[in-house]
C-alpha cells in the first residue's frame, strides 16, 4: 500500500461519510436542479392563473344567479 493510495482512500471515506449538504453538487446535477425548479415555478404560475380564473367565474356565476333569482321573487 502506497501513501498516495492511503490519501485517496481517506478522501473517499470522508466524502462518503460526509453530510449530503457538505458535498458539493456536480455541474450536471445543479443544471438539472435549476431546470426542475423552473418547471415547477411555471407549473405553480399556471395553476395560480387557473385558480384566479375559476374564482372569477364563480363570482360571475353567483352574480348571475342573484340577478335571475331576484327577478323570480318579484
């Protein structure tokens, strides 16, 4: 066993035992994470818009129902 091998072994062991937060991410993993975050942000924005549209339609539906029900009461 050579000293160089011991240094490599020690480095591999400490890296394997380190917390995942302490290990730097690879460039590819970082790129994939950024892409996934953008996709999720787009999805949240789309769903937020759909929710706002649904709420607006519900308000309009209630107003129309109130108008027509008011006419039936008279």
